[in-house]
C-alpha cells in the first residue's frame, strides 16, 4: 500500500507539472491549433423528449424555406471553428422508436440549413465535445445567426517509465472516464484505447485517465482538468519496467526453449503466465518471483523491478535442478 501511494503521488505531480507548462492558451486565436485536430467519431444520442406540439418540418406540407446560419466557438469569446465540426438537425417530436428524427447533417466549419418555420434541436459535435440548442425558425422576419459555444478544449496524453525513459507508443494505451463515480462504483467511459500523442477534443471538465503500459499490472490513474480553448499535454509517469525472462544453463547463456513461466508477487499472487524461450513483459515496480518449468523440473528466482530499468531476468539451471540466481543485464 505504501508503494502504491508513492506511485500515485508521483504521477499526479508529473501531470501537474506537464499541465502547468502545456495547458496553455492555443495562440491568440484558440481555434487555430484545433483546425488540424483529428475528429474522433462517435454517436451523439439525443434525449427522448415529449410534450412538444406538432410542427411543419416537411417542405411539401407548406411553409417557406429559410436559411439558418450556424457557427460554433470553443469559448464565448473565441472565433468560429473552421473545421472538424459535425452538425445535426433533429425534429423535437420523437418518432415511433422513441428517438428524435434526424433531419439534416453537415460537416466542416460554419454551415447553413434550409428549414421550414418551426422548432428544431441543433447539435454540433467537435470530437467528443458537443453542444445542443433548441431553435425556432419564425414564419415572418429573419432569423439571426445561431452561435453555439462548445466550451471545449483538448488533451494530448503520453507517458514515461521511471523519470524519463521513453515508452514505445504501441505498448501504451489510455482510457478517459468521467470524474463522477456512479452508484455501482464505476465511472462513465468517455473514450477508450486512446493512443499516445493523439489529440482528443472534450468539453471543459475534469476527467479520470487510466494509463496502461503493457498488459499485466503497470496501470496508473490520474485526474486531469481540461480547460476551454486550451490544449493540455499530460505526461504520466509509470513506475514500471520491461523484462525479458530466460532460463539458461550459465549466466549470459542461450535461452532454453519450451519453458513455461509464472510470475508471482511477493504475496504469492500470479500476475503473468507464458510459454517461450524468452518472453517479454512489463511489470510495475516491486518484488517478484519468476518460476520456470522445463522438462518436468521447476526452477525459480526472486527478483526486483526498478522503475525505468529494463532488464533480462535469468534463471540459472544447475545440475541438481534446484533454484539459483543469475545476473541481471541492464538494457
């Protein structure tokens, strides 16, 4: 427990320092840096609404079409977002399936729709950020340009092992959750399997980020604040290292094939099992025991994982088939 506490505090400090330097305003025009952001697709469901009177939304039923101009801002004082937007216009009257009928869509930046007089719901999505407004198109007179404020920012996640050891991107993944914990103790998933260096657009809020290094037990959690009109670059510090397991007849010797491996924690819990001459895995900092099985014989060795120090863990095979230890070869 003491070890886990140190890991968490150190991680929060790393993120705080990264956010302080990188959670900056995105140039004089906050939208400039967002123009090239990748748009992350997703389904934006509208709530089931009732209690609205029927409206004319079909031009064949009468009513003069009117231009409805729409634009979106990251902040209430920002400039219009020029790309990466998805616009949707819904009828406020639920269909037979209980969903709001989708009437029109548009992608890009600012846009305009030709709509007959009546009420509509307009939704704009920017990655995982979005805003919705109910509008009324009048029968007489013009309709002012409709401006929706996204109140959105972006986050770019990355991670290191130890103090500054770079982690290969294909060994990292992030999941972003809401900060609120539901009654069942779980958090709502916002976006899964985010790759390092990818910009994710989100509504301004606090989010809970889970970083996975490898597939065993190197997992770090932290809360990150997203500010409207700003890009936050957060670097998470993993207390873990990559290891290669080898059963050898002598130190530095060739790995013996057809070996089954089990990795146990200091309390005896199995955290990983594999088969191979030299399997590679990532483990959180701590004390472990490597158990090797080969030709009905068992060999084992206690070893420690130090954050950021990638090593070969050799289990030495001796004539009696008993446990022995081998030297670690640091990368």
